C-alpha cells in the first residue's frame, strides 16, 4: 500500500514525466521530491512558532545584539 505523501509525489512526477513509466524516474529525484514534501510539511506545521519567534526577535532583538558594533570593522 502506498501512503498519501508518496502518492502525491508519484502523481506529481507522473504529470512531469507523462511520457515515461514511473519506474524509470531516477531514485534520487524521487527522494528529492520526498525531502521537498517533508520540508514544506515541517514549515507548515511549525508556522505559528516561526511567526511567534520572529515577532519576539522584532520586539526584543537577538541575544548580545547590544554588544555588537557592526559599523566598526574588526581589527
């Protein structure tokens, strides 16, 4: 049985390579598609935290920011 993620990847590739047999798709490209899917899913699942963290940094800055002098080049 094929899971939903693999099904989405396979159908996307089947449209991309409509003249090819799915078994001819390079394994590396299939795995790249899976990695892409996982990255998108992770970003979606963690969107609220990322937005919250970015808002916190906007309000408070990053740790040690007051110690940095970016106008003065290092010696």
